[in-house]
């Protein structure tokens, strides 16, 4: 498994800092640039052990924070900005084509996600996994929800990043596929339609990676703490391993219900009931998260991660999700700047 994290950049005054290209050009870092100059991306190496993944992500966050500090820049694990921002496009030929084609969808698209890659034995296995995990992905939206603010105001959502990201024409849940040929046909048609520049712009909630032999799960907000990314990665690996070992037919859940479940997860995060698109009932977020953990528990036991996941889930539920923490920071400090500063302090924890 491996994790890609997109992180926001701020000045010492907690205003957005357009320094992503400079940090990516620093030969002392492994930072990559992103769509907007106010963000930067880091990515772990493929890891099997959870401790190694945590150490890898912490080291890369430290590396980025140190390089940013030399430019008087702060780094925060926030999926949208708590302060108003007019994001600037990163000078890149591909990004320029995206701006030209997708216009207003791109202009204010300053969002930071966490993408988890989990290896699969083949593309055929990968498609089978995509079919079996699709109904669980809204629960991951709720687990990771860390973007309540948009353009300097409270959006009313726990994950407004999910809502903003959903404006891309290739984003969101997809139908049952059945085989690789069906997956490739959809991707080919999307690119032919103009809704994606290429297969790298196929922004399904989960997809076959265009670069690696992995399933890439893309629904999550970036987390404030390293432990947020570790929990997400372990749940994703548990889902993929569980799905890969399941010989039964996947549940035929209408895509519309998965979309509805994802909306509710984005709206409330862990602070209210979630909708289960399989049973078609609403239940407390903690209960739905417990169902996810129990669904993947045999895989977690096999990998030695069950106790860690139990502890991380308990900690998450005790302190509240990222959106709840950000709102508490705003109430405590009285300003969006306080939200940024608190998130910066959590970056290396």
C-alpha cells in the first residue's frame, strides 16, 4: 500500500502561499507540484508494514515542512482552505489544457485529497475489487471528512472537498463493471467524449491506477495527522484484500444510492447518521464505521493490523472527525487563522 497526500501552503500570516512550484523544484525534497500553486503533494513508497508507512509519511511531511520553513511557508493537512483564497494555476502545459477545457470547474478547485494505492495481482482482480468495494467508499468519505470551510466561510458540510471535486465530469461512483474490457471501454469513451484529457484524468472514486499495478481509492480528504492517513490506508487495504478473496458476486447496488450515501457522508461526516446503500437504511456513523471494520476484520487480523485499527478508530470517534476538529478550533481561537495554525501543529503528529 502507498499513500499520496496533497497539502495546503500558507504564509506566516496564515494566508495562502503560492509556493508549490518552488518547493517541487527544490532538489532536497521529493515534493511534487499540483494543480494549484497553493498546494504540494508528497507520496510514500509502497509499504507492507503500518509502522513503516507511518514513518515514511512523517518523514516526508517533515521534509516538506523544513523546505517550506526556509521560504517562510507553513504546511497544513487541510482539504480546503479555512481562509479566503483565489488559487493560482501551476504553470504546466497539461494543467493549462485542463483550465482551457474545463473552465470554471478548475478556477477555484483548490482541494486536497489522500489517495491510497493497494496492490492487486492483475487488472482483472482489480476490476473485481472495484465492483466489491464501491458501496463501502462513502463510509471512507465520512471517516476522512476534513474540509468544512470554502472561500472563507463554513460550507455546512464536513467534506466540501467531495462536493467541489464532484464537479469534474469524470468524478464519482461508477456502475458494476464485471470485467477489464468493460472498464477499458468506459475509460476510452470518457476520453473520447472530452470529459477527460486522458486516462490519468479519470477521477472515479476508485480506479485502476494508470501508473502502478494497484487499485487507487480516491474518495478521502487529506488528514491533519499522520495517523489519519495510516487508518485510511489500513481500511483501504482491508477492503481490497477482503474483496480480492471473495468469490461471490458483488452486491448490485444502484450507483444513485452510492452517490446519495456519499453526499450524506460529505454533509455530516461522523457527526450524524450515514446511509448504507446496501441495506438502504440510515444508522449512526459509529455503527456504520464498526460495520466496515468488522467486514474487513479477517484481512486486518491476517496483516496484524486489527488492534491498531481498533485503537485508531476509537481515537477518531473520541476526538471527532477532521471537520469537527476544525470547527472546534475556530470556536476556540475565534479566527480562521487559528484553524490554520492548529492544523500546522498537528502536521507532524
